[in-house]
C-alpha cells in the first residue's frame, strides 16, 4: 500500500465499521448454501438497520398492500434477495458519517443508481449480479474517506472533476498518489471482504490499465459512467457519444447492444433513496 494512503488512513481517527450481519451477507454472496433465514433473525437484532428497512418497505416506493411490521414479514413480501439488498444498503449507509460541506444525499443517490445499473450489466454478461450490485453500492466509499482524512485535497479534486480537466482517477493519482478506488479496496480488505469484490472495486476506475481487468470492474466502470452522466443531466445521445465502448467490449457488449438497451438501463429505479431521507 502506498505510504500516502497509509497516511490517509492514519488521519481518520475512527474508521467506519459495518454491522456484523452486513459483513456476513457480503462474504456469503457467492454461497448458495448460506442460511439466510438465520441472517434474517440477526437483522432483527440490528435496530438501526431494521427500522430503516421497515420504514423503506412501508414507503410509497414499494407500494405494498399492507403495513409490514417485522423483518420476517418483509422477507415474505419482498423475498430474500431483496432483503439482502436492503440490509447491505442500510448497513453501509448507516456506517458512514455525515461530512461538512459534502452532499451525502447526492452521493448515495449516485451510488444507488450505479448499483442497479451494475447489476443489470452483470446479469447481461453472465457475471455475479449480487457482487456487481454491492460493488456499485460501495465502490465510491474511498471518496468519503478522502474527504474525511484529506479534506483540502478532496475539495480540489471535486473542483477539477467538475471542470472536466482530467478524469477523476487521473487527477486523484496526480494529487494524492492513489485513487478513490484504491482507498475503497483497502477499506474492503480491512472489512475482510472477498478478493473478487475487492478486485472489482480496485480495477473499476481505469479497467483498461490492467492486463486482465475484472469483468465486474468493467460492469461497474460502465455503470458509474452512466450514473455520473445522469447526475449531470446528459441526454441518451450525449451518453452514447462518450460511452467507453472499449470497456464494454471487454465483457462482450457491443455498441449496438448498448445503444439498443440504454433506455432500459436508464429506466431502472433503485427504490433506496428513502434510506438517506
């Protein structure tokens, strides 16, 4: 790990920690034999997560026919996969601090959108949609840590990114010696997440600079590009004109396929915005 990144982590007096039930779910994403009913019981013990989930599932986003009052009921109504999504998202959101002069709601809205786009792309390229979704959800957490540990540098990077002078990853490397994705990957190692997830996040900023980029990283890179474009009010034509098709080709997606399906991707909603109300 670069010395500069060590210094960043040293500047953060209290590194964010995630609830054990969230760690368990993420480490079991590829385990078909995971005892999810046991996990549901553990979710109920995490009061903050349970309250967030119940508030969200009872909101207009989900449009359920009756009020849900327990995690068991939520599991029955939504299914275990949807519950896993909500537990991971609510646990990660709850673990991150609010930062002065940082639009945390906008940050999470972008993450939620990136996650559902990454999931769609993974499903259509025969990669793990659950790992892609999780990578999309947490792949920018390094940005929060940089804002906490190196606020002046973080603000300078934000301003340069808005001005469009260099790609964010290029300017982060110039300014810091590492990228947001490098920081997030290191955070995930400290959280003891699996190598597939860590590698996907590490490669996602600039996948073509790696000899054999993670396919999920390519999904995440495309999802992040599209999500950022939506945040900046770009049109479909604008997005297609600038989309990094070389990255798409790495996972077998042609320009014609993405052109034909971009509207479908853009129509996907995360239903998670209520987690940061």
